[in-house]
């Protein structure tokens, strides 16, 4: 395609195809749905997924073109062959200008399908990588034209996959439209929470590295502080998550704070929970590659408390939250104690959140950045804007 245009009219839009498994639902999936719903001049986005599920449903609801490649199981080689053939036919029929492979698994499985047809491939690095997993080894076999990284923290690990690969950072788009209005009194009554309590919310997968243990240990130090309740939202979908949830129940019991903690399980109303809460706390034990929940909380005017590791250091600053040292329950308890006691501080940090969230993750702004980076790949011009955030 030509992006320069000519005397006959404007250049056609750049056509980008996102390729992803689609069998789970978390931050990456929310990012893809937001891209699917965001229209910017000069960019047409379409999607190819392997698995039906929530991501496929929401992509269709957003009005974006979607093709299914079929469920893939590496233990069943014929499913791999089938999906690669379907993608090949899709590429030959649709001829997108660029293919974006999200995750090492996708790059390893599908990157060469596009490249052998002369279509440039951009790899999207969503997480910090070690370069040692089987998926990373799989991805290394097909070097992309460029990489997009979800944070500077994640970009720091890109050389473990490919040395000297040009890259850009584009933060995930997070819409302010996710903020909802709720009757706080009714929500708190349903969750057996006093209407005047300060509610501390954690909403994340039930993964140990998300910091549930540190939160509960910090809350244990606030056992003698009146006027707070904690909501922990997140379902246990896999055996190790079920084991972790059981351990957290037991820990809360042993520290004497179980009556003040509500384990809410899997929820599809996290925006409503944020609207009825007072503080978001996610004190990761391991680094978050970005942290969409932090940005969503800022849109909801919640102060954010997080540990100073990974993507949180790029998102949370002193204007809208508090960063504490990792694995330090005393420091976490002190931060929460301050926010429980100081309504003015909560209001000040919460009020700064929406503007900070827009500056980082406005969907139109981030999709425009994506268009510009992809256009530079297609035209061979290099990075359109180094240092994108």
C-alpha cells in the first residue's frame, strides 16, 4: 500500500491483522477489545483468534472483523496444521498490510505464515520474558520486522528474544467509559459491608504473584484499626489458583482479619466494585508487565496502592497513589493506615487519577500511535516516534 496518497484522493487505510489465541481473558484481552472498538483515520483493524470465548464475543460486539482459526493444541499437531492453513488462506484473501502477533506462542506458531507471503510481522511483547521457555524458543525462530512492547519494563527483556530488534512502547488503551455509577449503599449491603467503612479493593486473577498474601499480611497489622473492609475479587480457575485461594482463606483466619475480608470470587462487575470502593490495592510480589487495573482505578477516582516494581513504577506516581517497597507488609500497612484515616488525602489522590489515566492510556491517542508505528514498518521508515508511551 502507499501511504503518501496522490492526486486521485487520499491513501487507503493501513490494514492490520491482530493474531492471538483468545482462550483466556485478562489485561491483554481487554486491550484487544479496546483496540477493536476504537476507530482512527487511516487504520483498519481485524482479528484472528484460535478459541471461541469472551474475547471473541466482545470483539464481535465491538464491530471488528473477526476470523476463527480453530482451537489449537500443541499435543495435537493436526490442529496446528489446520490453524496455519486457515491463516494462510485468510492472508491470501484479505492481504493485510501488516500482521501483529501477540505473545511468543503466537509469533512462533504463525509469524512465518505471514512472512512467507511477504507480509511484515510485528511482535507485541506483553510480558517480561526470560527467553528460556518453550514458547520463547518457538518465537525466536521467526524474527519480526519490529516489536511493540507494553511497557519500558517489558521492553527491557526483549533482547532475550532477539538482539538489536527495533521496538516501540505503546501503553494499552484504557477507556474512561468503563467507569460506572452505582448505589454504594446497595452494593455494600449486598457484600455485607458497613456503609461508612473504607473499602480496600483488590481485583485480579488469583495468582500468587499478584500479592494477595502481602495484602492480607498488611491488613493483619491493621486488625486494631476500626472502619475498614477489604474486597478481594478474582476467581480460581486452575488448580494452583484454587490452592492459593485456600491458603489466603487460612491466612486471613490465622491473622484474625477473616471477618473483615470478603472473598468475592470471579466477578464481571469490577467497574461497579471500583465505584463502591475507596482504595485499590494490588501489592504485587512479582512485577506487573503493565497494570491495566491501576489505570482503571484512576479513571474511577480511586487512590492506588502498589509495590514499586514492574509496570507500576511507570503508571503510579505520588499525584495519584502510593508505591511501597516490595514484600514489606509493614510499609503496606502504613500506606493503607494513612488512607483509611485521611479522607482529604484519599480525595486528593483520587481527583488526580482521571487526567493521569488519560495522559497514559487514552484509546484514541494509543490507537493513533499504533497506526503510526505500523505505517513506519510498512513503508520501511523505521520508528515513527521513538519512546512512545
